[in-house]
C-alpha cells in the first residue's frame, strides 16, 4: 500500500530534500524531509538531535510539527513527515521590490521569539537561525521554526563545535571563540533575520570568516580592549587583533523604523552576548506592546528542561520502522501494518465526513421528492 503520493519538491537543504506529499487515504498534504544520510539502525535514528528536539518541543504553534518518522532498515533511508507550510522566509522576500508592511514584520518576529523563548525554556537552542529555516503560511501569517538538525541542549557542556550556523547569521561569540556560545546566538540570528525581512537585504553578508567579523565591526564598531582580552583567554587569540573602529550604527540603515523597532533590533544585535536581549525579555519589549502583533497562542503551562541531549527516546507512536520514502517513483511506500492513533483519527474524520455528505444528499432528495 502506498501511503503518500509525492506532488512536488518543496525545498532542499544541506542534509535533505523536502517534498510535498498527499496522504492517499485522507487527502491531507504533508511535507516529507528525505534525509541524504543513511542510518544503520533505529537507535541511530532515535539519537538524532532533530527527532529528539522535535519530540520534546511538540506541539508548539510556532514550531513545525513532526507527524511521523519513516525508516527503512534495509536501505538505511530516513524520512520525516511534517505539517506542510507555504514557503520559507527567504522565499517570501526573495523577489520583492517593496518592503513588507511593518505590522507583518512585527507579527513574524513575535512568533519567532515565541518559538525561541519556548525552546530555550525547554533547555534547547537552535544554532541555525536563518530565513531558510523559518517557514511561513502566507494567508494566516503564521510562522513556524523548522530545521532543528543543529540544535543543542543548553545544559550540555561547552565548548561546542567551533563552526556552526550559517556564516551571515553567526554571532560574534561563535566567530571569535572556540565554542563559547549558547542560546544568545539564536537571538543574534533572529536579529539578523529581523533586519533582513525589514530591508530585504542581509545585514552582514560576509564572504568568509574574516570578512564576516569585519562587516559586523563596520556597523557595530569593535568591542573594547578588555572584552577582547577576555576572549583571548578562551582561544583563537590571533584572530582577535582588530583595528579599533567606531561603527556606523544600525539606525542609518533603517531610517524608516519606529523608535521601538530600532531599539529592538539594536538590542538583539548587541555585540556582547551578556548584554543581548534574551528571547524571554524580547517578548515583553515595547516593540511588541502593539496588541495587533500578538497572536492568540496557548502554551503548555509548565516547562521542563532537559539536561542530557543524548538521552534516547523510546516512544514508538507513529514510528514505522520499515516504511520507505521513495521520491524517485513519486510514491512513498508503506509496509507497516500498524497505524498510529493520529492516523486512525484522520481516517475516522474522513469517514464521518463522507457519511455526513451522503446524509445531506439523501435529505436533499427526500425534500425534493416531497416538494414535487
Ligand atoms: P536541511 O536540514 O537539509 O537544511 P530543512 O529542514 O531546512 O532541511 O528543509 C529544507 C527546505 O525545505 C527549507 O528551507 C524549506 O524551504 C523546505 N521545507 C522544510 N520543511 C518544510 C515544511 N514542513 N513545509 C514546507 N517546506 C518545508
Ligand atoms: Mg535548513
């Protein structure tokens, strides 16, 4: 039985190809992320950061929802089934001639910071905030954070990998230290994204690492000597000898921004991570005091943090260990006999709809007969 039919290609990232599919039974659309890497066994799949994090974070209105995991043991192929979104933030601004309305930008940013605040409170940081990893539904203006493949547990011990996150959105502490970064880097990334969706161009489009930090200094200025000395103790000393520079500031680049908006971007792009806005504080910034920006979002009451990011997950709901995504034939084959509760509910919903539909037709016919 083929469970999904492939309709279209949605996107491609470093680690995957994403296709739009239709669930054959329910007719509902979904996005399937087909991983380029192969996996040896289920434990390896369960250990994946993306799966661990999504299971811990779901459901949240601003984090893309993982429906199920399809793993084909013989070939090692892995595919993740997600809710479908219209496009990513980069695609939204790519060919635009005119800026997005300020209220839309604000709505998107509010949702992005809601997602970040939730993640950080759950003890996870994203590490790859960029427009391509932020998904949008155009009509409802809903934003959902995606691609949790690079995320880390806040409480796992640094130093982390030195080169992480896409260069243009990389925070100074990621560029200058040997892995001495944390959740603050997500706020920097979100600040860069904010600037980009306001102006339709990236704020720091560095050609390489040196050019990246130099572009940051050109706008924000070089940090003081004591700060640089502090960095030196953590390593990478030779790359921290900068000619002192004042910086143009962000204000001249966004003359159209309101005072609160400028303050918000400036504080999200604070050079020193200790002084940067936190995601939690960002939500209460005056920039968002305008009620129109706030969407009705219901969050779980309690947050639990997770200390060990390697903790394996043993849930098997929606886990079809022998299902194979086969994008080349345009079909997703499914050899699994067991169906999850969600799927059963969907089938139930579609059966009830059909019953209602036929009832309505019969009533209509009876009414017409009686009338005649
Ligand atoms: P990678 O880890 O390979 O970077 P991503 O999760 O970022 O993969 O997905 C790559 C691209 O696929 C995204 O930039 C986006 O354009 C598209 N995409 C991913 N998930 C969805 C989804 N749920 N709905 C629609 N498009 C998606
Ligand atoms: Mg990506």
